[in-house]
C-alpha cells in the first residue's frame, strides 16, 4: 500500500524544522486541499499526508509555509526572500512510497524524491 510523506530540515540551523505548516493540494481538476499538518520535533508529520485508498495517481502540490517558520526562528527581512514554497510533483504508482523532503534555509531550498 502506497503513501506520501515529507520532512523538513533547516540546513542553516543544522536541525529538523519543527512546527512548520504544510498543506497538500490535489491538482487534478480544480485544486483541492487534501490534508495539512505541522511538523513535529523531528521535522516530520506524525502520520502520512495520504495513504490507502486516498492515495491515487495524479498531480499534487505540497505548500511549505517557510516564512512563518523562519520568522519564528529570528530576524527575517520583510518581505522574506522565501515565504510559501510550492513543490508540484506527480504520482504514477499509488502502490509505492513517495517521500518528498525539503531542505530549507532563509535564502534557498532543495527537494528530491526520497525513500
């Protein structure tokens, strides 16, 4: 059974990004908010964003609310260089585990399909 998970690492601080808000949107047809979470102390959700019958092939977008998190960590210029970070990706096989992490700093980010 497939599932979708994520985690966020604050590369500038060298630690997991806790209490960072994330939304998952389905983009097949009109955009639909499918789930939302805040990261725990390990920078992860306490459960998958999607799993089971709810996890289907299609196009999705994770929205990481980095500006909120970075402001809470200390001084951040206004407007911030990075605020809301959208990552759009496709799921072709809903029987697999899709893990979409975010490596974050105030001035850059990267992502990849993890395991």
